[in-house]
C-alpha cells in the first residue's frame, strides 16, 4: 500500500492510496460514520440493560437470544 499525502477539500481530509492496483479514498466523514455505526449496537444494548434488565437477560439465557447475539456479531465483523 502506497500512501499519498492528504488533501484538504470541502472541510474534509481525503486520503488517497493504492491497494492491489486500485485507487481508494477515505474521507474523515466516512471514517466517523463507520465508527458510529459500529458503536450503535453495543450502546443500545447497554441502554436497554439499564432500562429493563429482564429483556436483556432473555437475550443471554435463551437459544434464540444467543443466536441473535451471534448473528449480530458476525454481521458487525463482515
């Protein structure tokens, strides 16, 4: 991966780099959006655990709940 300098355009920093023969770009807004989407699920789980612990308890005590947790983790990683 060869990194090129960062350019300032429309209040966003754009990083341009080559990877596998392709030119790829990452903007600051795109990076922040990715982090926010990744954090929403665990944060919502914590809020629900504080508001109603019985509902979250079902998630960890039933087979269906454990399957839903496993599916959500896999989807977060992909």
